[in-house]
């Protein structure tokens, strides 16, 4: 085990030690399952902007304490408000349950202490979960799948834990042109998400646009 570079704020290993921690986790798993989760604090920029960086730091320290306190968890501060948590010898569904408890614990926080004073606020977190070997067989695959799951958690309203899954889209060419499908595939690859997630996002935007216009027209007084 190499010595980890520790993040001074949270006391967790920092991003530069991520690969070392991951190697140790796989070593400890003894060819068993490894589950990896990417977590970040919802609307963290707003917390920093509206309440100050001292409050933001307190939120990060609180979140790090809850994440590292999960049984069997190996947590890393990956950067900013983003954390990566790994579980050796733990199946994806079991890790999901532990992360759900952590999410509930963060959601239950109603205040943080800054310079000896209690600052009231609400905090939530979102997480994406992927596991070796069912979701990926190397670091890049696991991170991509977990990041895609995190994206879906954010897209679904935040304050959620989402599992990675292989979602295969079989669109009909009568609905989409070949060029559209090719561009969709390229965009999904670049974003590291599945094509269906992008289509759902576009459909949500479309519904909001036209339903909002429809409701506005109905609310107009008749001449």
C-alpha cells in the first residue's frame, strides 16, 4: 500500500491518490466484486455563492464524514464537491443500500457549524453506482458507468442514488433519420451516457416548451 496524499479539508485521500486507493480496494477484494460510486453535493455552487465558502467547506467536511463512515467504504475527495467511494467485496445492490442511508443522513442535516456558529441550511447529494465485473472490467469503464448513473440521478431531480445499467436503444428509422441516429450515438459517446438518457432529456425539454405554451394560451382571457 502506497502512502496516500491526504486532502487537508476533508481528511480523505485526494484525487492524486485515487488510483492507489482503487488498486488497494481491488487487491482487498481478492477477485470478488468491487462497487464504485461517484457522489456530489447538489447545488454546491449556490451554497458557496449565497452562504460563503466557509459554509461550503463545512458542508464538504460533513459529507466526507458521512461517506467515509459507511461500513467498508473507501472514500476519496475527487475534486471540488465530488467524491468517489469504493467498496471491496460488496455487490452493487448492497452498496446501493449503504449509499441510500448516507444520502438520507446528508438530507437530514439541517445546519452546519462555522466559526463556532450554527448555520441553518438544507443539503442533499446525488450518486451514481457501478460495479466490477457486471458494469465494467477496468477503471475507465466503471467511472464512465458510474458517471452516467450520476447524470441520470441529477436529471431525475437530484437527491437520488442511481444504479448503472446497460440501456440499449432500438429506435425505428421511420422516426429518425440515419444522420440523426449517428449524431446521437456520437453525442452519447462524448458525454459518457446512454442514448436513451439524451432522448429523455430532449423529450422533457420539448414537453416543457409546448405544455407551457399550451397552458399559457388557455389562461388567456377570451376576447
